[in-house]
C-alpha cells in the first residue's frame, strides 16, 4: 500500500511538472517564431538605412553592397543588356555614347531555388505548329552565366532578392570593354582599387548602372585596325600608365510579343541588326531571315479602316524626340525642325504627326534623360566635330527599343568650313569666320534630320547624288525645286557645282529630305497587317520592283564600300569629272578671297591656315572622286523580277576621261594652290606641301594592287575590247606625268618628286605581285591566309609593270640628250639608274 502511494505521488508530481511546462510553453512564442521575428531576411537587407531605387527591378544599396529585387512576373522575360562608353580620356579614338556590347539575357528560376542569369539565344526560331519545334527545344539550351542565391523573398512573397555586387563591381563578360576598345586604348587589367559603381537608377522599363573603371595602359601607340592609320598614344596612359573610363550598363525590358518583322532587302537602305534561322517542317534547307531596324508604328485600332482607305491617320504611339536641356537655346528650334521635317516622309507611309520634336521640360522632376521611354538629342561639350544617331533594337524583330542622337558641340566648326569652302562662292553669308545664327541654324537643321534618319533605321545612301545630272546642278529653277541630291542620307553636303554666275539660292545649295527618303520610309513603315513576315516580304518586294521601274531615281546605292564610282562620299552629280572641274573652279575663287574671308582682329593667321587646309582637303577629295572611276564596276542589286545584270564594267571612255582629268588638274602642278602671299604667312617651307601630298595620294590609288587586279579581271570577264585595260592605263598616266620627255621641257621640282613616286610605286607593286609565291611564304614561316595576300599575287601585273618600266627607260634615254635644264638632266639620270637597278635586281 505504501509502495502504491509512492508511485501515485511520483506520477502526480511528474504530471504537475509537465503541466507547468505546457503552461509555460503556451504562454511563450515557438522557437522558430522567435527566429523569424528577429532575423527576417528581407528586413535584414532592406532597412531604414537602405537606399532603394524603384523601377523595372528594385535596386537596393547597403553601404557597398547592391541587390536586385526581381518580381516573379519578370522571371523568364527577355531583357536587352547593353554596355556603352559614357566618358573617355582626351585624345581617345573612341567616343562617349559608343555601344560596346549588346546581348539578350533573362533571370529565371535555377537549380536548388537559385536565380539563374542566362544568355538568351534568339538565333533559332520556329512556329510551335511545326514538329521540328520539338527538335529545336531539345537541341538548344540557353547558357547559365551566373547563379545567384535568393537572399530573401519580397513583395508579399512575389519577388526574389539577389546580391549583384560582384556582377556590378568586378570584371565580367557583361560589363567588360569590347575588344575594339581594349585594342584602341591599349587597355590592360582592371585596377579594382580605382574602379567602382558610380550610380544606379531604375525606371519602368530599364535599369541604368554607371561605373568608373580604371585599367592599366601602356604609353605605346594603340595597335591600328586593318586598313586604318595608327592612333596616337593616350596622354593619360603615357603619363600615368592608366586609363579611366566611365561606362554604363543598361538592362532594358523587351516586348513580351515581338513586333511583326520586315525582311531586309538590299535595294532599300535600312540597317539590319536582327536575324534568325527560321525552321519549319516544309523546308529543305534552313531559312535565314534578316530583319530591318525600325520603330513600331501602327495605326490606332479605331483608325485602321481609314488607314486602309488611304487617309492620313496619327499612329497609336508617335515617335517623340526631346532636345537635351544642355543644348544652347538658340539651336533648339533648328534641331526640332530637323526632327519634324521627317513628317513629310511619314505621310508617304500613311501617317501624320508620326514624329515630334520637343524641348525637354526642365522643371519636370518626374522625367530623366536616362529613362529608356524617352528619346533624346544629347548635347556633348566636346571638341569632336561630329554627330551620330545610334539605336538599340530587339534582335527578334528589329524594333527600335532605345535610341538617341549624340550631338558634339564642335560639329559647328565642321559645318562652317564645309559651307564656306563649298558654297562660299555662291552665298555671301558664308564669307566670314562666324556665321549668323540663322545660317548656322539652317546647317544644324540638316544635320539633325540626317542623324534622326539613322535612328529611324536608314543607312547612308551614297549613290543618291549620282542620279542628278551635272547640268541640272547649275539650273537655278530646277535645282531649287528638286534639290541637289535625292536623299538627305547621302554625304552630298552642298552643291559645289553651282557657279557664282548661276545665282542659285539656299534651296539649291543645301540638302533636304527628298524623294528617296520618302520612298524608303514608305517601304519600311507602311503598316500592311500581314499574317506573317513571308506575306509581308512578298508585298514589299513587288513595291520595290514597281517603284524602281517607274522612277529609277529611287535607287539605293549603298554606303560607298563597293568600288562603284556612283556611290562615293562627299560627291555630287552624275559625272565626277565634270562636277569636280566646276568644284576646282570654285576652290580657286575661295583661294582668291581667302585672306579677306578669314580676317579677324588679333588672329595669328590661324584662320587662314585652317581654311587653307580645308581647301587642300576638298581638292584632294575631288581628285580621289575622279581616281575612283578607274577600275570601277557598277553594282546594282536586282532580283529575278528585274532585267539586266547586277555587275557591269564602268565605261572605258569614262575611265580615260578620269585619267585625263588627273593629268590636267592634279599631276600638272596646281599653281593656284601655291599662293605665296598665303603660304608665307601660314607655314614653313621645311614642311611637306599640300600639293605633293595630294599628288602622292592620288598616285597611290590609281597605282594600287586593287586597281591593277580589277583591270585584269574585268578584261578577262567582259573582253579586252569592252574595257579599259591595264596597259592603256599605264600608257595614259605615263603620257601625262612624263610629258616633258616629248616636249623637251624643264622638269619642275614638283614634277620631279611626282616622277620619283611614279617609279617607286611601280616597283612596290611588282614586289607585291611577285612575293606572294608559295616558296616565299614557306620561307617566311608558312602560307598565309588568302585575305592577307596581295590581290595581284600570281597575276600578270608584275610582268606588265616591268615591261612598262623598260619602255619608260627607253623614252628617257631618247629624250635625255635634248633636255637642256641641268636639274632635269640629273633627275632623269637618277631615274634611269633607279629603273635599271630595280629591274636587274628583279631578274637576278
């Protein structure tokens, strides 16, 4: 009984203790609840001291740590990441505003509840109705660049917070300078102690991260790109061994549904930044589709039927450009006018008020120049004499998502010198060192239109000016109505053919948005509403064929890289020889008035020096226009619906006319450029003169492996009787440069230098033609790539040039006894020895 009592008491005591513990537990929060209350991950990151930028993603900053808070709704959405230069050191060959890297990315759920940063490949596309779409999905996976731990969940459990400090501050493939920038600035490794995030900003459709990056850099001259002159070493690198850049990385939300693309066609001048491989079950080969770059411009749904009837309607979303508030006020109306001038072109596509230029509302604190929703004409206080119109487009469709025009302050210097030199003989307003605001504003207006044209997707049309006859350029009534070039996207600056006696006014001197521009906008921006891009392409192709048949002046000539003499920069008219004869006549007029036009108080003849150089540069440009007619081939893109060949030789008589021009205007010493009353004030005679420079440059062009090779190959393709041959070229140039031999005249110092260059150039070309043998390259360490060899390797060029020099040697020997001038005799003896030595060395 006692034992039972003890057991009962123990049980009662134990139960009492347990009851007290249960009661205590009931009155206290659970252990995990305590931890959550004390260490809430989101509240630990986003505190009262946290700086938060709200936009596409939230950007949180705690001291030197950065976080992205990504809404779940944006996981998997495609984003465009772009890195560009903002500021560069003085003397840099690269400029602020230049894009370095662009790629499509996405943030998505990753392994083990992480967030994956993926690089999205947009190159392969397929409609899901095709069976092959399964193979596309199975064969392609987007690479994971970075995996982020989810530090916290926010927005009531609908967002993920990841730390991006290393992504923003450390060197990585997303924010690293491009290889071109590294090469041009001689950059080495990044100095982490002098590199940091300068600022972050978030907007509804984009994030902007600005970074200051410092790199080691040598003081040596940067390596020149192929075909370009070497850049000077940067002063910052030479003095401090380092280069500091300001860079910006933008993350932009791409449309959930891509715009209906419009397929690229080489016969209309649009940029083509978007391409993809299109797969379907019906194919027998992969169809690569290339799309043009353009804005999304569509009629409002309620206006669609009116639009189809041909009525002008306003677009659902017009293109609005704002002028940077840093722009001097006197130039803003002209820049805005240049923007709004495109409305006339958009009428051809069926839209009114399609593009609008506005001043930036300076008192509106809700707007930011970095917000991708706003397109801005950015004004840069730079000595660079330039302007440019970049854009960032959707790689899936070509839709322009972000763009601005970069406007450098010193572009006015360029405009001044161009207009004075080219139009001064015709426009009295151009005959002074400072133009009126009205004249400079008009020049700014045309540049504004040109650069905005690039942002609309239009490329340069260097062939457009060749569609206007030289005679019409001097016809006051015609040229003032029709303009001197058919496209503002051409580099046909001003009508330099017009002569003072023609009395042509501003409308006939300056470029304007013209017939080609209107047609190109109609082709690119007319809303068709096709079911797919293939149907859209068929309709647009018919438009091109019909339009060009009806009006050949709508031809797009390309950007001047194809050796088609119709498509050159800075030229006007359909005949370079005629046009540039008039151009040189105007340059002589300028030279006769240069001292008067450049006079300013306290000027140490710097104005005269600058404008003399501008005259010499324009003269060289005219000479090169003509030289490029030699060995030219017409390239006119066509489809099967159009008759005629794509490639045809430049007429023989025109090439002979080009050489006659060069013999007359260039190789015969241009005494008008040797005005000692000017030269004795602006330059020492110890320096190389402009005349020798121009003659040497032109000779290098017509005596080049490209010209010789092209002449031989056109002879082979089109027949010797139908083309200008290499032997004819050599004889025609010789008859001009060595004319003193037949006339037994003294040879001036300029002509002696030219004749030496003549012989040296031919020997250089012989060397290029003959040292391309397999044995030579084996001795030099192995065969080289095809593109590294001279194009004349293995051709008849070497033998033709050697025989030509033998012929020249005979003519010199015949003429030498009859030349009485002592300097000329010594010169010819030197040339004879140079030829004999060179040929003997060749045949040993």
